[in-house]
C-alpha cells in the first residue's frame, strides 16, 4: 500500500463512523477556537489601548506617588509620605520653563444616582485643562471653568456610559445627580472613547479638583499629575527638572530614592504591553489545555478502533500488508481527524472573535501567528497521540487477528 491508498482507506474508515469521528474532533475544534479567540481579544485590547495612549501625544509626563517599581517590588524609604499634593503641581507649573500645562488629578470610585437609578463609577477631580491635555473633550454642554474650580462648585461632566445608565435616552445637561450623597449639576457630556479590554474611559465623572478633595472625599493629596511638555525635544530636560523640584519639595536626602515616579508615554505603553501579553499567554495556555484533552480523546478512540478492527488488520497483513502500511493507515486517520478539527476550529475562532467585537463591545485582532501556531499544534497532537494506536495495530499478530471475534 502506498500513501495514496492508505489515505483513501483511512478516509473510508472515518466516513463509516462519521458521528464518532466528529465527537473525537470536538476537543481539537474547541481548543483551536479558544486559543485563537483568547489571543485575538488580548491583542485587540492591547492595540486599542496603545492607540489611545499614543493619541494623547508623545509629549506627556505622568507623575505618580510611590517609587519606581523594579521586579514587581516597590522600595520606599522609611518615613516617606508616598503622596503628591497640590503644591507639587504648582511648583512644577511655576518653575519648569518647558512645561505647557500641568493637570493634577485625584480619582476614586463612588456611587452616582439619578432618581431611582444608581451607577458605581470612577470620579475624577481635576482642573479644566484636563480637557485638552488628556484629550477628553465635551461633545455636549461644556467643561467647568477655573472660577467654578476655585469656588468648589458642584458641577460635573459625565462619560457616555454614565449618561446611558443614569439617564437612558433623555438629555442629562442641566439635570442634577447625587455623587456620594451630594448633589451635582451635569454641565457636559464627554466624547465617547469606547471600551478597551477591561478599561472603559466612558465610565467616569469629572468634577473640579477642589470639590473632589474638599467636599466629596476630604483629602489633600493627588492620585497623579499629568505634565504636558512644550515639545518632544524638551522631554528629558523637563523630566530632570521635575525630579529635582519634587525631591527638594519632599526633602529627600541625596542617598534616598524618589518617593514618586515619572513616566512618559513609551514607559506606559511598554508596561501595559508586558502586562497584557502575560494575561494573553495565560488565557491562551488555559485554552490550549483543551487541545491536549482533544489529543487524548483521539488516542482513546483510535485504540478502540484498533480493537474493533483487529480482524480487518489480520486480513490485510495476511494478503501482504506490511507493518508500516498498517501503521501508516491508522496514523493518517489520527492526523486527518486532528487537522480537520484544527481547520474547523480556526473558522470557529475567527467567527467567535468577530462576534465578540460586534456584540460584546470588546476589541479583537486576529493574529496570523496564532492561527498558524494553532493549526500546527493540532497537527502535532494528531501525530503524537496517534503513534501508539498505530504502533499497536502494526504489531498485531496475524494468526491471533484472524481468529479474533
């Protein structure tokens, strides 16, 4: 028997037991589809967030409380407050010549309520410059003003998700909502940015910084300071100037580490990509387990098939089939099932990715590498788990096989 004859014989055996072959392939189909879908969602979220960060511009610096992390461990000197305060933002704005704008921020989750509707969301206290520095314009109404920020006014600008959940199809502008038990007037609606993976920039309410600190949460510190530098060429100078000013303001000795961290867009993108890749590989690894389960299923069914067809094997060997012919036939059956399952799984995975993007509001990006890797892994599973049943069939004794009932 040559390879062509072995292929037709194997296909004939599979078509004779179509339902069993389909159920055997199910593990491979689910495994390949799951791997492709998980990687597509992970890469889609990574690209969407990266694009959004890059859209803010390349001349932003982000100052956060706490020392720069290394190896997952943050080292802070004893006695450090680990806090940024309003005076830090003022010092940066008034001292660093290459700075165009400084946006202090304080954020915390809180309950928002309108009539009988409640929604838990992120409250961001900041200044009016947040609109253009962070690229979050108002598409309806307006932002609060500097005068309102100085007067601790209870006004707010809400995201599209908040507007939808609290007001439905009605116009929120001019209406009053309660945030953490206090009444705020809605003066604007933010431009929709769309959800990126597990992050939703539309799910936030922006209020004046003074109002958030004094009236809502009773704090005197900041979550972050965003600094817009005049140009890309001044980024390094601005970085070192900000570091010098904050070290002096925080009274850090020369041998002490910073109790704050300064990052640019490239640092944030790199950190996010590393984190996202870890989660993507973790999800893909979990999904790949079903491929191994599918391979074990193939081996199990092929062993059963060898037992059922013992007499057939004996007849073929009696009329001249060699061991390698019998082994090749059963190995081809195993590979055909795994490859066919892999191809079907690829189509299911691509289809599931499109459905999740269309109806699940999650970005996805089909990776050619993921498709190729899944296909070859499915083929490898077919060969690996088909070798033992094929070898067992080839080693069958002719006389015992012919006598088998």
